[in-house]
C-alpha cells in the first residue's frame, strides 16, 4: 500500500492511502527518521519505506496541472 504524508502533529503522522483516500494515524516512531509532509511511503512487510520516485511523480503531475490552469 502507498500512503502520502498529509501532516505531522507532534508525535502523530496523518497518512492518506493514495488509492482509497482512507486516512490513518501512525506514531512517528514507526516511520523513517527524516519523514516530512508530502512524502510518499510504501507499507510492506509491516515496515514503512519512503518512495522517492512516487513522490517526484506526484510533484510533476501537480506542476503539469498548475501549468494547464495558468494557460
């Protein structure tokens, strides 16, 4: 499963499932040390790992959409 880091509040990280939109809260201690908002995580084998490629793909997609809106 892939999750986007929506926000970080104290020791709680709010994750959004990229496919379903489901929201879940996870303790920050369960995530990679350098986690930040807008990161993308893969949950495999009960471990969260950063997915740098997916994060960059999402950033590029948003840039394309913004450019189209600007005309």
